[in-house]
C-alpha cells in the first residue's frame, strides 16, 4: 500500500474525536489508523472520575485493531 489518503484519515479521527468522553478535562482526542489490509480503525479518549484512570485515543484505536482481526498499522492520524 503506497497511497494514503491523509485527508480521509484525518476526517475519521475528527469524527471519532467528537465521540470522546472527556467531561473533566474537556480535551477530546481522536485517532484513526489505516491497516495493511485497507481497514480504518478508530479510537477516542475516555476519562474516568478517578482522573488518572483514563484511556487515550491511541489505546482505543489499538483495541479496535485487535477486536476487528488484528493486522499492522501503516498510517495513523
């Protein structure tokens, strides 16, 4: 895979960023990754009342990668 549509990947990250759960910091983050087989996997940050116990967007993206069959990331936005 040589052609990466960075604009589309960015758009996916922004879309999932809007779904982030960040009531404490109000700092929403989204991540989108392109896999070697052409799938796009996404993740967003999720906060917890115990402020240090939060999941970052990148962790969510990697969880999505593995939950949908694994593979190798070739690009991340």
